[in-house]
């Protein structure tokens, strides 16, 4: 086989490091973006952040001197000095790399908010002002601590306290005792000579503690404990409610009111009063002591009503303010730094540019969404129109994958609440008039129909489909059932009331 040399010309798409970083920043959520940014700030000394959360705080420098943040990411001495960087002319020289800065509001109002921030903080700063110190949130009381505190003032004998504490440690986060007393008794050493009746007595005493229903072994016992301690309930109603939760709780959960009335030999009014008593109970008495923290979503864009229509703005609180470090940039210009810092300077400029491009793209996509969903912002979810990614991509001249990255884990604050950008995209359903209706609008109509239905005669899925058909929306019963389940609306049998 003879070897030959051939020359070919071909084209291929190569992702440069700058483009890869741009794509990565675009698909990150706000939380992930700030985590990524903190890592980049630690790796690249050429990059600094103007909105440092440690601004306006006293810091100890490497040489032992004390400095204080000046509100724009730079360090300032705590004691004012007569001589400063202004020089003899009294004017500060322009910082190197000053143009390589990205701050919140650059697109609309430009820079220049640093002086206002510094003056406001400097006027309120006081070394003796306790209000300016960070406040720590007090830790909440757990269910175990709450029960132990009651035990200390109720039980005196050390042996009884030990038994009760053993049961308290066996409670789950909802306040239930899921482990049988027999198993707890088997784990105890025989030489202690503890009888099973001793544990039962401790359990009965524990069940009298606050919150009502604690240390119950099942939902029926939990509700019964609360009903027995509920004040102001007539004796007949209390007995009927206890009978329901102890013997017919499954029928009550399934709303089998006909079977309940027959088993209890009562009418609708008596059953309705017992139902009201049971609904006042808390099936999870220990949940109020849970230490779980709520997760909050910070919006990327904010939509407000203006004179000329709906106005979309970026949320300045999530936009980081970055710039190139002026000190290192000056050293590079004077040739006093290593060649490695040239690459770090270029990476810092790339990051600032890609950060600006990320928020500009989010704002453009949000504006395009608001432009097409004006009726939603004016009238609510029932006025949502069908929208697909391709429509926004063609309008902005971007690829569908870019729109998908922008709308994932990015949130918009509207007068109707907080929504992910993907919420405004949805499939369509044909109408009798030849038009299209958004699936989001159909879900909103289902919520309205089920919310206005007669509790004694709720609407079935078939009836809801017929009512939507009367409004021109051709939709099958199975589709209504799918939307209803997605909205977490119970079926017709569980929505029926007396």
C-alpha cells in the first residue's frame, strides 16, 4: 500500500474557553452563580468584588494594622490620614482596569452609586452602636426539650424520670411513638427489674403533656387524645367524635358519610358537628417543633406596572459587582509582575464580560416573555397564551438551547407572585373556534371551577370537561384528571362534604 499526502479543508465548531464559561454561567441558578463566583475570586487575584458582604467591617491586615471596608470593595484605614493617594493636586488618578467593571444597573443607569453607599454607611457607623452588630437568630426549642422541661416539674423520682426520658427519645419528629413498648422493654437490662406496666404508666403520663396528642402510637390515638382534652365540646358530640376516630377513621377519611350515619345512627347535623371537632385536631403534634428552615427564592427579574405598560428590571441584589484589581493591573503595566498574571487578567476580563452578557440575556428573554404574556400580567393565569421556546428564540435571534438555559432556575417576581421563567411556556389545546388555549390557562380554569363547586355535589372530571367544552376548549376527561392530579386537587369522592 502506497503512502500519500493529501490536503483537505473542513470546518468545525470549536468551543473556546470563553464561550464555555459563558454557557456555564448562563445555565447556573443565582445560588450556584454566587458559589461559582466565590471560587473564582479565591483563585484569581486580578478579580475583586465591589459588593463584598464584609464591607463596612473592621479587618486586621497582615502587618497588624486595622483597616475598614469603604463600601466599594477597597480597604481604607480606620483612622483618616492627611496624606492619601490623591497626591498634591487633590485629585485621585484613574484606577487601572476601571473600565473592566460590571455593576448592577450598568445597562440602565450606569455606575456611580459607590459614593452614595459610602456616605450612607459612614454616617450611621458607630463603634458603640449595638444595633449595627450582626444579630444571631435564637435557636428554637425542640420537642424533646419541651417535653423534658415539663417532666422536670412533674416527675420527681429519678427512676420515673429515666423511664419517661427513654420514651421521649423514642418519639419521631411528628411526636409519635412508632416503636412498641414491648420492644423498648426487651432492650432494658433484667437487673433493673422494670415491668411493662411501669412503661405504660410513664406513657400515659407523657400523653398528658403539651402538645396534646404527643406520644400517640397511631393517628387514631393521637386524635382521640386531643378530643378528650378539647374544652367546650358537648358530651354527645365528643362521644361521637371519639367513636369515629377510634372505630371508623378510614370511613371518615374516605368521606363515606352514608356508612357513618348508619353506623352511628345519627343525622347530618350531628355528623357535621363531630366532623368540625375532628378537624380542629392536629394529626402531627410534634411538627411545630421541627427545626426545618424554609427555602426562599430570590427573583432574577422584577416586573412592575408602569405608565406605558409592564416594565421589566433586573434585581440588583443578585447582580454581582465585579472589577479588575487596580493595584495588580498597575503592576502589569509597569512590568513588575509575573507573566502568569497576564493570563489571570484576561480571565478576569472574560468573566466580567460574560457576567454582563448573562444578565443582559436574562433581561432580554424576560422582556420578550412579558411582551407576549401581557394578558397574564393584567388578568391572571386564565389569560395565559400558548408559548414555546422557538418563538422567543426566533424573536431574539438566539438558539432554543440558549432560551432553555436562561429559563431554567431563573425566577420572575410579578404582581401575581413568584414564577420560574419556564412557567410561561406551555403546550396548547385546540378550541372550537380554531384557536389555541394554553394548558396553564386550563389548569387555572379547573381551579376556579372546583373552588366554586357545591361541596355537597362536587364536579366530576367528566362534568369539568363538559363545562370547558362549553367555553370552546376541546379537552378529554383523562386530560382533566391529569391536570387535576398535577394541581393536587382530590378526586370527586374526597371533595364531597355534608
